[in-house]
């Protein structure tokens, strides 16, 4: 993307997805697995060697023995080539079963695994999970043509006791009568007798069914690894079943240690490998974290309005950028995904929000570093840098040239966090958004109201509690503690900036003291108005509630002049409370919970369990200095050498209207051109059969029980 391009203007021509025309060598669990291209889909064959070099020849000369078979990786091969008998494989799987599973069942599983697993209804107490009935411990299953049953499961399903498709596979969704599998991970298919196995797929070019794998001998089970998303047909003894292979997103706590480290390692790579180096190593689809930060800045830090937040496009934009993240992560490690954080679990499990495992050093780092510098100093993300000298990379930077919000004049070249907003600990919150908050939102009768709550109270506090805000004069401490929720001051200061009252320095050299590089309100922009008049013209009384904010000023010895002076200097936020929020890696798992919630609601509506309008729009708030519903026209104004203020009118910002285009290209194979909000909302529905990813479950919220019921399990 050129730094001067406008991502909210449709680009000419169609947007094609990058080519995958290559073979890949991947080491998986000690097996040399070679990704091949068949009909545009990479599939695996497996050998039993412990090391291998990349092969540059054709398929026929790739290897000898069973590995010559075109297909996916398979563990269920002959003894001579690594066969693991069914009972041995299941025993090894169950060796790590939760303690509540009776040992006799573990022993019996060695001889009758399918029967035992399917009888484990509601017996599994997954560690650190409370509330709500667990789905049956068992396997996905499907009845084949002759009445026989085919079972399928992966490691995560067996470990967690929840089959994939939970919340998706209903007749009303059209996603039933299939078997979901997780791409990049071994899936075990189990049948009641020895039989033949093969896998087919429709070639993307010829539309003909292509046999991509044939198992060399009859067996009762088959273990396969499918690399790329898509629809397959598994043929079991002449009987066919649809296999829907997708990227699967899990709650980060529910990942195995290996999968969690793979996810965090890939995320770390994205932060430390730039665009050019990454493209050379991981392919043209690779982009760095800075690339995503820039995209978010272009949307959220525009001078005229916020194209991404506080209006109807908020969910689409965050679904889109998270999808971009996932595609980038999978160029680094194709086994991973954009895993999510169900932050309702902290309150449900009586975990203080700041003691969440997400703040462990090896996960995402301390929520509020104690060294006074607000920099993560330990663990995986210690001293995570912010791009310096970024003016040649982005047309939005701060005055020091850091890839930050233009009004955030902090010169610290590292990602920053603080657990207080202007002395108010956690911005007055005692916990992250809870199950009861989401259950209330599930009762709304319009997506516009759901969008509003998901933008604000259902996810916004997490940003504020981690990002924080500081830098005001100490004289404001007592007042700020009294009003508790203090995020509105930064939010209103941004609105003053958009209206042209607040100016930022054009340039500050690296040796300019931070005290000399601050935002300010020049006298030239005030047009002779006093502070009270400016605050009124700027809409402060419409956006900031009188009690306690206005009524308490004089009680603590402050005037409107004092307040305007403080607002004009803005102070400094941590990344998570700014339009550069994606620079904090904890940004990425945060938004999956909103998408899961909307997915659950849309499936529930299809099933007749929920009723709400999907007419495009947004329920705007009063007394919310972030929700201004205002567009400021800066066209024709030289923002660097002028004190002229823009014309501001009440209207939705571009990027939020139903027919506005979104800036996301090449998210899925076959995407052609940019999509409008309505088109993207339709395509990203969990009801869309062509979606390449899914969540492990829409219905299972660990601490919430039934999200659509009034029962509160907190």
C-alpha cells in the first residue's frame, strides 16, 4: 500500500489472491511432510524419516514407498512404514485425560475407544473452566449410506471434550451432515471395521473430482493432516462423507502448550521481521505488525473522523484486520490461527483481571510494568519496539516520527502500558466485561444496538484497562479520583483535535525534550472565544455528562480555563488506548470474542432462538465523547501552516455506511475486489459455507452457561 493511498476509496481493477503454486516441506512431529498442490489445495504425504531436505523434483520422484501416494499426511500405514494400531493411538491420547475420567474408562478405551468416548457425556471437568454444561466427551460422527457410523476427532477435541462444529452444525444453518476438521493438525477418522480409505476434492480449475489420497491398505482408522481449507470427500468402503477443513480459532488458554507457543512465536516473528525480509522468507502474503498498525492508523487516526470505530462498521473492520493477521501468521506457521481471548472467563473464575494468565511473561507480558517507564521489561515481549523514522513508511506518525497516533507525542520508542487512566485504576472498572453484560446484549432487537455495545462496554474497557492514560498535571489527581471513569477526557481531546482546536507539532527531533513537544491550542484558533465558549462550540456539554464531570470542577478548585488547558495538552496513552492499538500484541486475541458473539446470535436467529433486525445501522450514544457522529471536512486546508478550522457536520464517517467499501484485499482465495459493509457482513457470516475459518465453538462460553438464557453463572 502506498503511504498516500486512501483505503476508503475503491481501487481500480480486481484484487486477486496470491499464488500458492509451490511445494512446501514442513517438519511435523518428527515426520517429514511435503505439501503438494492439487487443484489449488496443498495436501500432505508422509514418510517416516526424521529429517529431510526440500525436494525440488516432481511428484513421481518425491519418495518411495507409501509416501508416493498423493494425499494428506497419514499415520495409519503399515507396520513397516510407521503404523500405529488404533488401540495404541487412543491409549496414548487418553494418557493425559482429565482426572475426572475414570481410570477404568481409560483402560477400556484401549479396546473399544469409540464406544467409551461417546458415553462420556458431561463427565469431563476441564481444568480452569467453570459454569455451564460441557458438551459430550466424544467424537464428531456421521451416518453413512449403509447406516454405519464414521467418527472423527482431533487432539484438541479429545483433550477439551468438545467436538468441532459446536454451534455451527444445525439443519437450519446448512452446515450439518458434514465432518469439520482443523487444517494443519492431525485428524483421526474411526470406523467399526477394516475397510478402504480415500480422499477426493474438486479441482478448482477443471471442477472435476480428483483423488488426492488413497490409503494403501484396509484399516479401522486413518490419521490425516489436511493443510489448506476447503471441502473434501472421504470415501470409506465405498461410502462418502463431506469433510469441511477449516482454520480453527481456539481460546488461547485452551490451546495445547505446543500450539500456544506456535501461535505466540508466529506473532512475535511478525513484530520483529519487516515487510521486505518477511516476504523473502515467508512469501508475498507476509506483512509485518507495522503494516497492520499503519492500516489501523489510516482508519482510526484520520483527522476528519474515525473510519473504524464508534459506528456500524466497527465489527467488520476488526473481523477484517484479524483475518489479515491470521493470513500473515499462517505464512509463518500454517498450523496456527488468530486465536482469541474470552475475557468473560476472568470474572467467572474469580480471577482478578490483572492476574489473568494473558499477562504472564511468556504470554503477552505484564499489564502495568512496575519500573515506572510503562515499558514491558521481561519475557517474550520485553522492550517491544515502535517503528522509528516512520515518515517514509506511513503518512501518519507522531511528531517524533514514531508510528503512533499523531496526537500521542510520547517519544518512548517502545510499546507502553499503564493500568490507570489519569489516576483512576482500571478506569474505574473492577473486572473485564462479564457474562451478564453479553447476556444483556443478546436480548437486543437490532444489530445496531449490538454493534454499539460491542464497540463500547463489551470490549472497550479491556483497551482502557491495559493502555491507560497519564501526563496531566498533578493538580488534577484528586478530581480525577473523584470522577472514577476518566477515559472521556482523552476521547474528547481527540475530538478537539479533529475540529482543529488542538494542534500537534509538525516535527520534533529525537533530542527534543518531551516537555517541548506537546499538543496545544493556539490562540489563533480560538477566534476570541473564552474556554467556556470553546467547550460549548466543540460539543463538550453534549458529549460529557454534567454529573460528575462538570459539576465537580469548582469543588476541586478548577475552572473551564484549567480544563481546556489540560485537554489541549492531551497527555500520553498506552498503545491500547490509541489508534496504534495493534502495536500491543494483546490487541489481536481481543476481538474474536465480539465476532463469536455475533456468530452465535446469527446462528441463533437462523434456528428461531433469537429475533432481531439486521437492518444496517448503529445506535449512537449521548454523553459519549468517542461517539461524536461527526465528520470534519479538512479538504483544501493546509494542516501544517494554517490555523483555519474545518467545517464539521453531523453525519456518519465513511467506512461505516452500508455501501462503503472496506480496505481488505485477498482475505480468502477467490476474493475479487473490495467488499462493501453489507457484502462483507454477509460473507463473514458463520452461515456461509465458503468461510475458510471457524471458532472452536460458538455456543460454549466457559463461564456463562447458555448465553441466550437469563441464568447467570458468574
